[in-house]
């Protein structure tokens, strides 16, 4: 292709790029060298986040909300955060129903007898130890189930399929998560015996993905499980043979009221106790199938590490409050309890890390409109980490949402979610899925955010001594 | 770099290449266009192998040796091979002990209570439903266990680690498979309560890899299991904390004698019934944790597809015998039974496909020495599939080894094993792991081999009719 033709094509296909001139760019923003140094040190050297992620997943393991395991996690958290030098470390307890799983199995009885890998969804009804047996009725979406006459479903085991694919921004989880969130209620109201769904995930391993669902609109609980993705595809192949498919399903579970969870709170005290505070967190609880490395040990680790790095650097003007929320998985109960107790305090920002530990690739914040100069400083300081601004973002996080709804300004740092739903809520959410280099990039990003929003870091006793 | 200098370097660093002259090359080998056409048609269009792999894994699923499921697989095989037009389709039964698994779990009791993913190894002793509880004693290899005094092991649960890595030729399985093969016997003889090993695999999923082991040298059976690789790494992290680690292990299993397995045999009759035959096969049984797609539904499928393609092309001079061996996994019992019945017949070649369905990348054969002209024809015809000759190969295959030992000439087509041990013997050995394009390359390769060794294919009634 000749050069003039190429230039003409570029003008034709990319007018915005072609017409940008340096005279129309916004004014340049210089990055504070002290902040750049904090950022780069985290990127190179952070060990705090790895140690917390490794420690919590190893020494506690799974920590299902409101169980003894979550209580052990809170004890572990208080010990660790205290040892790291945080102030005001304490637990704020709340009560909630506890749901736990027992024996689980799914077996094709006919026409081709074989076992499938299954796990109950949160708050599933129980089949009892004897299980239930029923014919499978297939739907390719929640809407197909909604459109079906009750007579097609009554007394049967509903199976809902979907076509979730990996996406960097994880956006498929909203649409394709519907079989899990709404499917059980709809199936129950239509008289189904039970429901199994294709796991809401993007992998091909024999590991079912659990997750929460509720029976709403007066629906009675029925047994509700997720088949692994290979098993869902196997079931579809069997159904395509055209014979009736009968499944024996055992999902034993129990629910009891009045159990205890709690939020673990720790602070880096600011020089001005009255200044609006920086609220950052993740959730301490996990699903019970794995050690919850990406969901969300790495999240609590990233936030504590970033706050600790500010603490190591000196005293911020604003208090940084780190919250390791309890009971996020069963429906954001920790975030609601926190907002009830603290939602009306004065916040400079609220942020959450709950999407794994792969690199942050973009961010958004309410500050883009309310404080463009600070937002521009964030854009400039985060760019060397490969992070771009997103002008269309929203507050993002089950734990901070209730506080944001009460008025706290928000910032969202979006992790790359391409791999996230390979492991999310499945037995595969284990430490080996954490890439230490990408974990450090997360810490570097949040350290940068906290440093910029801190109101200025002055030397504390430690730093003065060091001189 | 200037050209003369480059030429000098090439001469210095690559003398063999630099000194090769076209006058010293072996005589060129032309590929028979009919054979090339058969090869290329298989590569482009084969559907037989996919249909068998998909059908067997879907309509039978797991087919553990000597169980009802393996019997259903034999029935399925007879129906399918008959429908495909093979002659002399029949089952040759044999008796053997059957081993089956029941409830299985592994739980760290202290210091950090949590569940680990475990599966019993074949012929494991049973803990009984109550399980056993013991302290873990760590060894980084079988030799470390062998060197340990009995007192270090007595009454404890042995854990053996290893460092198996993926390899294209799968060679790590020999050395790093020792914890599974010899570990249980050694642990038993030293007085261990039980043994768990790091799964012999190369993945990072919560799926244990089972496999066979025997208690030899008078060792009493003890419970013997494999932890998934993430769980093995978790156990190592827990052990590194330095406190005694206590595990509660439940591996329920049962063994009984006198069960039935069998080999399924089918033939493409040759024009000369007295000519030495072509023996090709794979194994019909699988482990019980998955549907055995790569191990070895694809192997039986590849061989039947290749033979069927010869059948479609006309009548070979030599009979092609396809054997779908029973009970390979528990120790090659089908191969031994076959050799006992048929090992002294006259064979032109014996070959086996039992290493998944990724592409064949090299091959070797006894013909390289006994029949260099035929070997050269194979080299030339397989090269367009990306397959190179290997002058250092061996007969490769549990099923054909006993027949090869009795004198049958062998050929080995080596599949790329880089991914094989990610799934081998684990719940993840399912149909989604089969790449249809690579499966077709396997069929093309074996079709080529059978065509070259067939003694010539003449038009049969079908082909004559077609003209």
C-alpha cells in the first residue's frame, strides 16, 4: 500500500486520533516524586500482601460466613493486623443465619448411568440424605424457564444452561449469573422438585461453582445445585440423545438462625482526627469449597498492605480505615452492618478490592466529576502501572455499596477478570492462582491512591528516628 | 554481520549441517499417491474417531475395570464395531479381582483444621467408614522414605512429595510416578498407618490423580491416596509452620475376586488369511473418576477409525485386527490375556494408542532395522503430518507389550504429552480435553501406517460397485 493512500485511510477510519493536536491536550500533570517512589517500591518489593494471602489461606483455609472457621479467621485477622502496627484493631460482630453443606452427589440413573460433579448453592434446600429422583427438564436460559408452563416443570429437576465467556471486565457475570440468582426461585414457584444449573464459570474442570441465591417472592426452598461445566456439557450431550434423563440428586444442607459473623476493623490514625477518612477493604469470609485466595484473601491483603505502606512512610493527614468485612458471600451482610454503624461518618473516599489479584487495568471514581484536579493526579500517577481511566465506571463492591449509598465518594480499581471466573466460588480458588507480580501491582496501585488522597504524609516518630 | 563471517560461524558451530551434501543423502523416497490421499482425507474429514470418543464417554461414561460399567462398555463396543462393518466382532472374557472406591475425605485436624481433596489409589486398603487419624510425616521422594528408619514412620501417615513437570515425551511419569507405584508398599513395610502422595500430575486443580499400585514383597495393604496438587502444596505450607500436623483420613474401598473383564476384538479381513496380521488397539476401561476421554476412549477411537478408513478404501492383503483391551488400568490384564490366547500368532506389526489425542510428533519402529525400505516409506509418508522418526524409540504400550515380548514387531507413534498429565487419571479426563483437529491427525497417521503395512489395498465389492 502506498503511503498517501494509507494516510487517507487513517484519516477516514480514525478521525479522533488524526485530529488530536498538542494544542488541544489538557495541561500536563506532574507526579509527586515521593508518591512515585512509594508506588514503585510497592511494585518492586511488597511482601505484606503475599504474606497475608498466604497466611490466611494456609492457617485458616476456607472461612464460610458465620461458621467457626470464619471466627478463626477473625482471630487470625486481629492478631495479624495488630502485629503489623495498625491502631484500633477490633471486631464488630453481627448475627445472621448460617448455612452449611453436607453430603452431595448427582447421578444419572437412566439412560446412561454415571456420576456428575455437583455442589449446592448457598441457602439451597436439602434433599435429605436419601436424595430425590426426577426427570431432567432442560432450559437454555432463565427466560426460557420463565416462559415455560408450570406443567413442563412440575415434579421435575430443572436444568438451566447458559453461555458465559471470559471477559476482562467480568461483565458476563451479571447476565449469565441469572440462572443461579433467579433460577431456584422461579423453578420452585413452578413446582420443580429441584434445580441444577451449569456452573457460572468459564473453565473446563470438574469443579462446580457455588454462590448465593435466595428464595424470594414466597418461594419455598428446593434443592438447588451447580454442576461443573464439563458435567453440564455431558448432561446436554445425554439429553440430545432424546431419551428421558432421570437424575438422582443428593444435596444435604442445614440452616440455622442466630449465628455470629463480624467485621474486622483496623486503622492508620491520621494527624487530623476530624478529616474525612479513607475507607478501604475487602471481605474476610469465603465460600467453603476452597481457601478463597482470589475471593477474597488477596483483596483484604492488598488493602492492608497499601495502608501499611503508608504507615511505614509516615503519618497521613487523614485516617485510613481498613475493613475486612464478614459475610460478604451470603449477601453482603458485613457491608450492611458496617454502613448501619458507620455509614454516616465523613469519608474522603471508599474503595474495595474483591475481584482477584490479577493486574488493575483501569479505574474510575466519582472524583472525576467532584474533584477533577485530584482525579488528574490519580490518572498521571497510575499510568506507569498500565492503568487507564474509565469515564463510565460505577462504584463497585458489595461491601462498600451501602456506605456509598449513604454518600461516601467512591473509587473503583478494576482488576483484569479474564481468568477470574475460571476459579470463582469453586474448589479451585487456591493460593497457586495468585501471581505475586500482579498482586504487587495491585498494592502499588492502592498505595498510590491512598498516598494521593491522604492529605499529605509527614514523618512520624519512626521516620524521624531514622534520619 | 557480514556474510563471510556468518558463513565461517555456521561452519564452526554446526559442522554436521555444514558438511551435509546432497550427494551423501539417502535415496529419495516417493510417497504412493493413493496412500497420501488416504492420509489427507483422514486429516481433513475423519468423523469416526470423534464419534466413538464422544459416544463412549457420553453413553457409557466411566468404565472401571471388571465393573458393570466396563461390561456396558463392552456391549457398546460390540454394537458400535458391528455397525461400522467390522468382521468377527466378539468379546474374549477373563476373570480378575475388582476394586471399587467408596466415601473418601482428608481433613487436617490440627494445627489448622481444613479439608483437602483426596482420592484412593487403585487397590488401596480401606480405612473403613470411621477413617484413621495420624500425624503426617513428610518425604520429598520415595528414596527419602526408603532411607528413613522405621521408627520415623510407624503409626504415622506418610506423605510423599515430588516435582513432576510437563514433558512432551511424558518421560517424567517413570521417575516421578514412583511415589504412587512403590510408596505404599514401602510405607506399609515400615509400619505406616496410611500414605498420601502428591498426585502424579502437572496441573493446579483440586482434582486428585488416581492410578494403580500393588502391595508387593509381602506388604499388607494400607490406605493409600493421592492429594490434589494444590492440596499437596497446601499441606507442605502447613508442615513448614513446624507444628505437628494431624490428618483424619477416610478412604473406603472394597476388593473382591472373580469378577469379569474382557477384550473386544474386531477385524478387517485380509485377502490373504495366512499373511501376518496388523494388530492395533487401545484400552476400553478407564479409571472411575472421569469418563476417560484421553485415557483411553480416544485411543480405541483412533485405531478403529484408521482401520475403518482402510475398510472403506478396499480390501487389504493382511488382516487388520483391532483390539479394545479390557482392564489396562489395574495392570494390563487385558494385554496379558490377549497374549496368552493370541501371542503366538503371526504379526506384521503391533501398535497401540494410549497417550491421549494430542498430535503425533514422532514415531519409532523395529522396522527401522528389520525392514529399512518400509521404514523409509513410513518416514516419507508421515512427514507431511509433522511427524519425525526417532531412532532410539522402544515398543510402547501396556496392552501390546506381552505380545511384543512374544515376538511381534512393534511400531510406536508418540503423541505430544505436554498436557497429558494435567488430566491423566483425574476427574478432569473428559471430552472437552479432546481437540478434534489433533484427533484427526492421529487418525491420519495410523491410517497411513496401516495403508503402508497392509500389503496393498485392492477394491472390494463396495469399491467395485462404486465405479
